[in-house]
């Protein structure tokens, strides 16, 4: 859609991003290993992600000053073929380690897209519909994208996604002959489920609940951080939180072995968590419980995580001894 609307084909994506596994979206995905899949769709560029805990340009520590963004944009300007189309970004980089860009980041990115004649796309597959304590992350960062993509929560377990844009852009691409939609567009069953999901979120106050339970969960994780030196960082918003494991808080060397062992131990004890492990990006638990999670369930999860961490550390220390 952005390519048809602008006439360009070049796309900027953030390092550590995850946008999908089809040819176009996979070419703009940098959270997973890209080796072994052959040439990607031409025109895709990557700029460093704003990770202040593990700065990709080794400039900042704990406070991002947007140097990564400015350097990345300069890199794009040097490499561009002169056919820019879009900048695509997750407002919170979820699969890449729950990275929360600093205040003002998306204002600069919005201006950068406008200056280059590019559309700004927010991939809110993992952040929309209450997950971060707002209807969508765009609302929290105060920036309006040209295009927004949503899915996951919207379908309540069914495969349902939506592409949201302005009337102006929709009319422009329609006149240009936009045809990239599937035979399953507007299927009544997932549409009815999506409507029920939206009504449930509104009627049961799940956005407000995500804020409340998110603060409660974060508090529990930060208490664990005080007891376990291997927890280097707790970050995120609402009920999308990340816990990064390190061998040493000063060097911040990733503790991949601990992450793998503890994740399995938690699973065996009844707590399912997703671990994101990349050599250059650390070892991060992505914790995203249901919006309906209770304080009792959070307490149980924190207890399991605490016990599993302790047992896993003991196991690793015995192996060393």
C-alpha cells in the first residue's frame, strides 16, 4: 500500500524488529537470523534500534539520546536509490527484546518520514487493544502513523488482522488499482469475533486493567531484580514486559544458559514464558499475560520465577564447581 501510494519501493525498518514471515515483511524483519534464506526483497534498509540497555552503536547507556536514529537515517540517505516508500516500526519492539523507544523518538521518526516523502507505518500487532495500557501505542507516543497494522488480540485466537489508514490514502491506492487483499477479506466469523473482542475490552475496562495489573507485575519483577543480580533490566509498558538476564550488571554480558534452563524449569512448574535469545542482543524474557490476569496469578508467577531462578543458578554453579 505504501509503495503504491508513494511510487517508491525502499523501506526502512528498525534493527531487532519483527514484522512477519512473508517475503515482503520478512525482508523488513531483523529480530531473527536472516542467514540461509537467499536474497531478500530489494529496497529494505535497517537502522539501529533504540536500545539504551544494549546500545547497538555503543554510544548510550541507560538513556538514549536518539543518536542511533540520526546515524541510521544518515546511513539510509547514503544508501538510498532515491525511491523511498515507508518507514515501518513497532512502537515497542517486542520480539526483539521488549525495547521501549525513548520519549520523542517517534516525533523525530515522523518528521524524518515526511521529509523523505515516506509513509510511517506502525506495526501494532503486539501492542494494540489494551496490551500496553492504551487502545494503541500510537495513542501513548502521541504520533499518528499513515498506516497501522493490527492483529493477534483483535482475533481473540482466530486469525484476524486489519490494516488501518486514512480515507485519503485508501482512495489514492484504490484509484491506482490496489489489489493486495485475500479471498478471506471480510469473513463474517472472525469479523464477529473481532467485534466481540473490542466490545469486551471496552465493557470490562481491560485497558485500565492492563495498566493496573502491569504496574503490579512490574513491581513484582523489580522486587526479583533486587534479589537476583542476574536480572539486569526490567522494562516495558502495561502487560508487555521484558526481563533481561546478565552475568554481570556492569559488563552486561548476556546469560543465555540461565535463560534457557530457567525457562524450561518455569514451564515444568506451570509458568509459560517466551525467551528471546540473540548473541548480540542479550537474553530477554517477554512476559505478556492475558489482559484478564489476576493479582493471585501474578503472585504465583513471580513465586515460580523466583524459585526457578534460584534452582537454575544453583545448578549452573554446581556444574562450574
